[in-house]
């Protein structure tokens, strides 16, 4: 017997993401806010050149800047 997430054609990681979001949304207001903050992720990256680390940037900010510059050209 196949798992429900596998039968629906989604990955296990996607299934866990959806399930955790549903659980967080079902909590009472005070607990929900705290749980949503724990569920956020912040990705950062740095470009390395000549063996030296460059400026550390937030991935979401860099992505937004790249999309806006691509859209204006």
C-alpha cells in the first residue's frame, strides 16, 4: 500500500511542509504566532573569489533585486 503523499504525486518534503503549515494554522492565536516564527527560514550566501569570502547576502533580497533588474531591462 502506497503512502498518501506518494500516491498524490508530491515529495515527502512537500508533504511535511503542507502538514506542518496546517498544524500551525490550527493553533490558538498566541501559540500560532510563536510556531509560525519557528517555521520561517532565512537563507544566506556569499560569493567566494580568489579564496576570500565576499559579502554575506540574504537569498530572498538578492533574488528580488535580480528579478527587478531583469524586469527593467
